[in-house]
């Protein structure tokens, strides 16, 4: 660790000010390019991947019936119950397999990031994700040799670096290391805006390219992600910035010397100490009902993140759309979500504060309650839509309800002490990831059941999602807000 001066009369804005600005700029540019490229690549490939999976399953189905595998499958055959049922299972379990490494390895990789640096863990995460995506394409290129269900092993490659969850967490940590508290919200908003922007831009490009061949956007998305990942090398190591923050606000600690005899570092002991500290610092979750309710609500909200591929499959089957045309709904969702974040939510927040004189905590709770109800309504409309116009209305309502995640996080943050916020956000990440793990197979089997029950039940997964969201809304409505600070 670099030696830190104890000279209290040294100017706070000295010669390092410009260097600090340059480091923040590099982290912001590198992080934005990285997130934009990775997410652009994902949204560019989500519809082509669904189409390619469908074609492979359809050919296998025809082969099982005794037909030649080199014939072009008819669209009616590919939309049949057995094909769509297998497609839902393949997508559902693949999404679950991709999330599991992050849940299992978030703490170990967090330890490595705290001890040896953020950048090595960031690069490992990128490597694991890219290897996983390459593996999926290899399976799809050789469907006669490799069964399609082997795409579930893409999660195995994500053991390198912990997958998408660890990658995004480390990127956010690097921003938190370099930016002061008064600039943090703006920096994070820019990063999240890159995600929404990639969703808006990539989807119509993907739909256009799919008109010729779904493999074109499928391989292009991987290429963009690989090239964009090089921006991670622009990002400076930020662990020293984090240590400088701690050193400037707290006295030097002898924790390491006390925990590790003779000053020798022990990975096992370090992990045990972190787990013990996490357990001690999360006891407030069960002791504060509002926090527990909000975490349950975040668990419920995470199911909507897993509905993208199933939404494409559902709309294509129900309304006889091509998957390319159905993918334009994702772009619509991104546009409405972005407008919601930039226009509607700030306007509602201002009205509740200025005209109704609601305090910040109560305002966030009211926005969370309304957003969750709107999301539930959106799911119900999508599940029962009898026309394309009604479906689009449901999509717009669901996109407007996406503000729930932001308002609920803001509300639950006000319920805990500042020194518990880190533990709270870690808990929220784990809870959300568990929701994503549950949602993949749950939606897949619900869709399979809907196919067996008949066309009227195709929307069963979204009907189920609406019921779950409604239960979360009821729990939030029953929640009482205390006037005491931080739930004390």
C-alpha cells in the first residue's frame, strides 16, 4: 500500500486534482463503452439466438418423425407445441445456468477485488462471458454433433470471473471508488443510460439484419462485445482510490495484523472474516419489517428481467409474428423506459414533493406502490391480449412500471443507517439474482403447461407474473412508514 501523508495542513485540491479528473474520465469512458458494447451485443443477439434455437429444435423434431434434416422447416411445424415447449425449456434453463456462477462466486471474487485489485476481476469476468457466448455458438454451428441442451454449459464458462453479475458489480465499484458522493448518482445514471440506449438501438438493427440471415446479427453481436471489451484496458485500477478514501476518513486499522498472525495473509481467514462481517451487518434486515418487505418486492421484480426471450416466443406464437418483428417490442420497451426515467418519474416526483408536500421517504414509497401496480396490470394485459394493439399497451404499461426498481431501492435505502447501505445493496443483489434463477424454469414450465392447455392459455407465464407482482404490491401497500430516521 502506498504511504499516506499525515500532513493535515496540505491543500485538499493540490496537484492531484487534474489526475483525479483524468482518472474519473477514463473510468467513465471505459465503463460506458464496455457496458454499451456488451449490452448492445446482447440485445443484438437475443432475437437471432431464439430463432436459431427454434430452427435447430424444429429440425430435430422433424428428424424424429422420419423427415430429412436438410429440408427447410415449415413455420407451422416450428410453432407447434412440442417445438415451442422445448424452446422454452432450453432458454429458461440457460438463463438460470448463466446466473448461478454469480450467486456462488460473488463473495470470493469480491474478496479478490478488495485484495488484489478491481481490474483483474473485471477482465476475468469479461473473459468468462465471452467464452460462454463462443461456446453457445459452437453448439449451434454443429447441431448434428452437439445436442442443443449443451448450451446450458455456457454457465460453466462464467465460473471464470463470476459472470454478468460480478462483472456489473465490479464496474459499479470502480465508479464508486473514483467518484465522490455528490457525483455518484450522475455517474451511475450515465452507466444505466448506456444499458437502455443499447436496448433501444440494437433491437431494430437486429430485426433488419435477421431479414437476410439470423446468423449475421448473432455473430456480429459477439464481435461487437469482443471489440468493446477492449475498453476495459482503458480503465485504471481503482483499488488505490478506495484505500485513499478510507485513509482520509478513518484512522489506520490494525485489522489485518490482528486477523492474520505474523502479518501473513490467509485467503480462507479473510473470506471467513468477510462472511462473519456480512452476517453481523445484515441482522437489521429481519429486525426492520420495511427492509424485509422491500427485499421480497425486489425478488418479485427480478422476474421481469427473465421474460425477454419468452416474450419473443410468446408474441411470435400468439400473433404469427416473425421473431424479428417481435423483437421490435424490446426496442419499444427501451424507449418507453427511457422516457419514463427522464420525463415522467421526475415530473411525478416533483408534483408529490411540491404540491402534496410528501417527504422523500414517503414519496419513494408511493411511487413504488404505483409502479408495482402498473407492472402487474401490464403483465395481465400481455397475458390476455387478444390483439396486437392491446399487447403493445401492455408492454408500455410494463415499461412504465420499470421505475419500481429505482424508487424501491431509494425507499429502502432511507430505512437503514448509512453504514448498512453496502450490506443492504449486497443483499438486494443476491435476492434479485435468486429471483432470476427461479424465474427461468418457472416461466418455461408455465409456458409448457399453457401450450398443453390450449391457445387461450399461452399467456400463462405472464398471468403468473402478474399475480406475483400483485402480491408484492399488496405487501407494499400495507407497509407503514415511520417518521424516525433510518428505521431507528
